[in-house]
C-alpha cells in the first residue's frame, strides 16, 4: 500500500516538457569534392594532391575506379589498407558500370561530365602492418574538355592554378592509341602540346613532380603483338617528353599502366599503379615544407627595437644593421 511519502507514479504535469531543438544536421554526401570544398581536409591533415590530366577516354576515371575496386576486394593494395573515404559514394558511382549488377555486357566506366570540370576524390590509407598513422590523399580528376581548353588556350591554362598547386601532376596518355599508326601522331602531338603550354605559362615550378602514365598498356601490347614491340613503338614519345621536361621540372617519371586489363591479358588488375600510389602517399606535399621568412633590417637606434637583432641576427634579412 502506498504511503504519503511514496513518490507519485506519474511525472508532474506542472513542469514544462523539454523538446529537442528543431535543428538540421548536415551529413556528408559522399560525393566528389569541388575545388572550394577541399580546404577543410587540407587544413586538418597533411594531404598530398594528385592531379590527373589527359584527353577524353584516356583512362583517368578508370584509374580512380581501379584503386577503389582493389581496396574493396578486402585485401591490401600497394602495402596499404583502406581506412575510409569522404567521397565513397563518388567512387561507387564510377565503379558501378564495371560490375555485374549494372547488367552491362562489358565493363565500362562512367565518364567525368564536361560540366563537372574538376572533381576531387578522397582516400584514407594505412600501412598493412598498422604501425603507421592513417594517411590522406586527394586525387583530382580533370575532365577531358577542361584539359582540351587548357591545351588550346594560354588564357584557359592560366585559370588552372591547381596545376601549380598539385604535389603530383599526372598526365595520362593512351598507349593503345600510340600503338595505332592511325592515331599515334595526334595522340603524341596533344600530349606534347599540353606540356609545352604548361611551360610557356610557367605552370611548373622548379620542384614540380610530373608523372606520365601510358595507360591501356594491355591494348598496346595486343596491337603490337609483344610487349617488347610495344616498348619500341612508344620509345619515341617517351624520348620527346624526356627531352622537353627533364631540365624543367624537379622529377619526371614515365611508365606503362593498365588500370583494368582485358580479361585475356596476362597483366594483373591495376598493373603498374602500386608504385605510383606509394610515392603519392609517402612523399611529403611540396607546399607543406616550412619556408623561412626573415624580418627586414632594423632601422632604429633604440635598444628595445634592436634587442631581437642582437639576440637572433639569423632572423633578419641581413647581418648588417644600423
């Protein structure tokens, strides 16, 4: 039996009921980032930027899809494990057309639309031994139309400030077209024209890191008959690029890759990409290196004004002072 001291079984209605505030929480979309949206990641983490450039259908988006697919298989790739991504939905969009669920007869990749311009994809990676901290990477995908505009016009090229900002500038050249006598001349000319335009407009700084990926290597081998013949056919293009850029950039690498080789090819998936991925992740960003800024000379007879110069003369532009 309840006594007079027993608390009531129901809450008092005299107290106002607190309700949750009517606020909206904006959740991440998982879509690729625009140029204006990557600053938060760059401020929060040491994040190298890799810029993929190349003509339409040269394999940029397929490369992105291949990286994502290799981590989706549940094993490591290039010595890394996937630790997440802020653009996971964007990666999945690029991969869907290559999967059985799409209902397609042959694996394809959704192209970057002209209106998209420049999109960034985010990767979080960790060494498979779990002894190192998580690392971040941003990969920019420049649409073929944006690439063509920069190649044809100095004005359009100067607008692409991301080329100067990128830690790794990666031009993809379709090796399958280079192996074709019909398309070889045009493909080589366009690739060299883009590099010449970058040099003319001073888009490459002295420490720029340039990678040239000869994509669709499996197609080039099939058209030439053997890998040795394919190497010989592509050597002229490699020599011209090397002659043009070696003394103008900090580092130049040229290598064949096959992001999604034909099922009849002997090449493994993401052939040649592992070594590039490790260097893109491991090498410190060019723009993150500390720069020493010195103060101007002290033009004052006051002891207080000259105190810092007397104690730390290396902080000033000149050891001579008045």
